[in-house]
C-alpha cells in the first residue's frame, strides 16, 4: 500500500466516521444536559462506562454471543437459499410467478405479526432465526434474480456460440454478473437480519439473548443499560459488516 493510498483511506475514515461520530456525541451531550435526567437520556460517558462494565460480565457476553450466533445462522441460511431460489426463479418463469405473491406478502406484513405467529410454531430460541430468514430471503433472492436477468445478452449469445456448458455459463457468466447484486443485497439484508433477530428476541425472550437483556433493562427502567446493549449490538454488526466487505473486495472482485 502506497503512502498516498494510506492518506486517502485515513481521510475517508476521518470524513465518513470520526467527524459524524464527534458531531453525534456533541448533540447527544447537549440533549442530555438539557433534559438532565439519566432515566430519559443518559450522557454518552455513562453509556460507554456501563458498556465497559457489561463487557466484563460473563452472562452478558453469553447473551451477546448467542444473539450473534442466531443472526449469523439466519443470514447464511438466507444467503444460500436465496442463491438457489434466485437461479431457479430466473430459469423457471412459473416458479417466479408462484413466489411473487408470497414474497410480496412477506415484504408488506409487519415483522411483529410473523414473530407472534412463530411463537406458536417454534421454541423461543428458534423464533428469531426463522423470522430473520423469512424477512431477508426476498431481499437477497431478488438481488440474485436481478443479476441474472440483467446479464448482458451479447455475452449470453457469445457463450452459446462457443458452446459453453451449463456449468461453464454459471461459473464464467452468471456468477460474475450476480456477485455484485448479491453483495449489495447481502449487505442490506445483514443489517436487517440483526434488527429482526433482536426484535424477535425481545418478544420471544430466550434467556440467552441480547433481546432478553434489553427487555430486562427496560423492565427495571435501566435506560443506560438499554443504550449500552444497543451500542454493543451496533458495534458488533459494524465490525462483522466491515469484515464481510473486506473479504468480498479481496477475494471476489
């Protein structure tokens, strides 16, 4: 990496993260001072101090770990299912028409409705995974479908002229075309997966979950804990999303 590249990356990091974060902390501090009530809005330093305390709590780390595991499980299940369904719907028009209405219903139905219904069908620990897969599957399937449909027809014709097999077409034509769409859809679905998983945990209340910790903090009117747990979830999501982006850029582009 050249010195100019390092400077550019540092400048981008400074402009896209440090400055917005500093401004957010400033407004947060001013709002907390104006309200003057930690029950309504604690100061940033109180939240970060509490987060530091929670990070040394084994029970809390277990709760965060199980939430992370559920989220990643749901994401990868949805990821692989979307590849299968995306290719299938692009190749079989009848299947595309059959799945169109169910996917539309999933997109328009409130998440809480699926969570409440899933409580009748699954255990409390399985509800977040099921609902998260259900809500993110249409997003990534649509991304795969669009990538295949938007493949340059001239390239498709060229593959036919040179007698490419189906396997070769998938490897050299469709996968490069789909990868960018799938990556964009996966990034969007990854953030959504975290939100849906935690929301489902707050309602289904599996004991080993960040959602249970949030619900307990809310019940005990521990606003600082709610902020600290939420910030921890955001931080983990940000780190994993950045890792996902780095792996894609290094190995897939």
